[in-house]
C-alpha cells in the first residue's frame, strides 16, 4: 500500500508538471536560425553568427516588453519536421532555403511578404509566383578553388598535368559550370518556376551532363568531405582544394598569417572552356502564416527580420587573403549553383558512375518530377528524346 501511495503521488506530480508546462504562456516571438558558431575558430568563420547574436541582443534591449525565444536549428530537417505538424508548431520567424521555402508556400505555412519587401529588395530565389516570401538572411554562397602555387586555367592543361584536386563536398556541383559553359543556365528559369518545361532532356542539358560526367570520371577530382579536404590541404597532401563558402572561411581560420599570404583563388575550369563561378542562394527569413491574424505581432516580426538582415554583411576581417577572396568574388563570372535550388535527390543520379549520360538525365528528370510535380514516372522522355534526334 505504501508503495502504491508513492506511485500515485509521483503520477500526480508528473501531471502537475505537465499541466504547468501547458499553462505556461508561449513566448511573444519565437525565432529559429541556423547560424553556426565554432568556438575553435576565429572571426573569419564566426563573424556572421556573432553579428547575428549581437543584432538579436540589441533588438531585445530595444523591446524590453517583448519576450523573445531563440532556438538554434540542429539540422536542415528541423523546419521540415515541424511543417508536417502545421503552422502552430512552426516558429514565428525562421530561416529556410529556397527549396524548402517553396514547399512551405505551397502548403500555405508562410506569409506573402510582398507588402513589406520593395521590389528592388527582393531576392529571386524567394519570389514564387511573383510574390516575395522571405527577407535574405545570409549572403549568397560560392564555390572556389584554393591553391598556393599556380593552377591550370583550362581543363586541357589540368588533364595534361594530371593535376589532382581535393573536392570538398558534393561533386555534382560540376554540373553548374558545365551548364553555364553550354548555354543551359536559362533552363533555371523553368526550374525555379517548378513547371513542366524544366526538362533535363534537351541538347544543352545533355552536353552539360556529358561534360560533368567526363570530369567526374577523369580521376583528377578526389571527392571527400569538406573537413577531410581542409585537412588534406593544410597537410599539403593536395596542391588545390575546391570548397564552398562556409568551408573556405573555416580553412582560412585554421591557417597562420604566413600561410594565408600564399593563398590564391581560382575558378574550376570546365571542358567547354568557360570560367564560371557557381554562386549559391542565400537562406531567407520566413514568417509563419498564422501571424496574418495578429497585425501587431506581424509588424514586430517584419521589423525584427529587417534588423537581422544586417548579419549577412558581417565583416570577416581585413588580411591579404580575405581581400584577395573578396576581389575574386566581385570579379567572378557567376553561374547559378544547381545544388542550392533543388533537393539532393534530383542530383544524386549524377554521382552514379555506372550510368551513361542519357540514363543519368532520365533519372534526374524522374526525381525532379516526383519531387516538384507529383509525376510518378517520366521514363517515356528517353524515347521521346531519341525520336526527336
């Protein structure tokens, strides 16, 4: 009996805690961001996260009557998982990619912010159907070759020298410069609109896929994780490394001042000869659709987003390497980075070295159609492509 009494008291205590948690009022504004801070690194890498935190604290100081609850994302799946549960489970303000943003728009989970974002301030990846849905939260990303000596500026020279490069990340990024070099970037206009005109089975795209698969299979590009590539470059196992923006700054922060002075930045050459730098899309600040019912809270969230946008321009430092990198980015001939617009499923067939280019294109088409258009099978496109030839 005594044991049952203690069990009953324990259950009552647990129930009281649950009720107490339910009774607790929701924070006035909830914010979820994905700025990454690494205490083992310095200002070069951490500047955006530190700037964001400072801006958030300044906003709190200016609004002492508003309770603001900040949550850090553990991964890209956080918002996706919450979105399944509906708008009531999403934060009031949160960061998301354009790909996820489009799906949230289709589900009616985020607000149309066209009334709050002037046309000249709108960023293409966050405009869906002519309406603006997000404030830019980060600067556009980029992909770059980092080296300390000379670097071949043509694919022919790279191949002739058997110059091996550590590729830190997704080797499918090869498709972006290959598409730009083959005049296929206009294809993105259809892809961004997620319409049925976006087909991987036309001559420009096929030439780009052929080029990308040839570069992939050349043996010159050694695919590894970004961290592995950074370590390999630091230890001089490779003379050149290809990294995306966040990893570029992570590498620079791990080099001493003398080693930084040696750094040079280049474009990875395509087979077709163009020198295009893949530029990725920024993340955006979206606002939960349920705030449409609360004009006062909505106004505060719009004000907060505008304030937090300043983190995108965080100053990472002013040494020689960073100055050269900034100059390189300003002078780059940009092309859109495919991988930032679509889900990884769409690009995964390009990693399959057993597939010939035409089958690669068909599988990419199937993935695209299933992901964006709800089409179950698009395999007939292969026959149609051959019939048109």
